[in-house]
C-alpha cells in the first residue's frame, strides 16, 4: 500500500511539474507577443501617461490571448474580468517580459515608483572599480568585469546605462572604470529557476 502511495505521489509531482512548465512556456509566448505589440506602438507611447501605458498593455494582452484562445485554455490560462485574476496574470507576463523587453518593463515600472522607492533603489546601488575583460553574447550582453579587488563580476547589460558611449569604449580599451550596478532576482529560463543577477546601471571614469 505504501509503495502505491509513493508511486502515485511521484507521478502526481511529475505531472504537476510538466503542467507548470507548459504553463510557463505559454506565459513566455504571450509575453513575446505583448512586447512586440507594445513596441509597435512606438511614438504613440513615447510620452505616454501611466493610464495610456496600462491601456496599451491591456489591449496587447487581450490580443495575445485571442490569437490562440484554445492553446491558452489548454495550458490553464483564462482571461476574465476578475481583478485579482487579471492582476495575477499581469504579474506573470511582466516577469517574462523582463527577458524579452526589459527596457519597456522598466519604463512601466517607473510609473509605480514614488520618491521613497527611488531613494531606496539608489541606496541599493553598488560600485566597483575594474575593467571589462570580455563580453558574452546571448539574449543580452553579459559584461565580464575584473575588479580591482581580484574578483570577477558578471553584469547583464539590460537597460539604458548612464554614460552609454563610455561603456562602448570600455568594452574595447581595457581601461579601469567605476561601474555602478545593482542585484536583482530574475527568472532564468535555461534552468527554470530564479537567481540573483547583477545589472550594470552606470559607468564613470576614475
């Protein structure tokens, strides 16, 4: 009897795990569509207000879903007018958008940050002196920075970096600069887990 219970438990866990992976893939598919959809609005959202951004996001979310309703239903994703359900779906899509269109996501997030949040974010910025040893290409560029402290730092180049032109120079000249960065938890779809990553924020000459 115990063996049967254990077998059932393992089977159930496996089925749940596969279902969750399928759902994650569906969220990723929807996030890609939303990113492209909002990006296509281009100039219309250049100086958009919070409500205009939210409206564009909502419209694109519904377009993504209506593109293949049966597919999303089969993955356990349903659109309805329940505020809590919509908020939960928006959060899931938002996390996936961090991979496909991080700059857009940061622009949207700025609407929800008050002065206290900005101060808190600034306090969490970290700094090191070092040079860019190499750059790894992937979905995003990863800067391999050799710090003066002897450590190696892997920093994702996700969003606009202060002194952008200086960063382009730093990639090739191997000079030492001051890098400002922050640490955040992001979903890594290669390992299907969340992990802490370093995001470069600014670069300055010493």
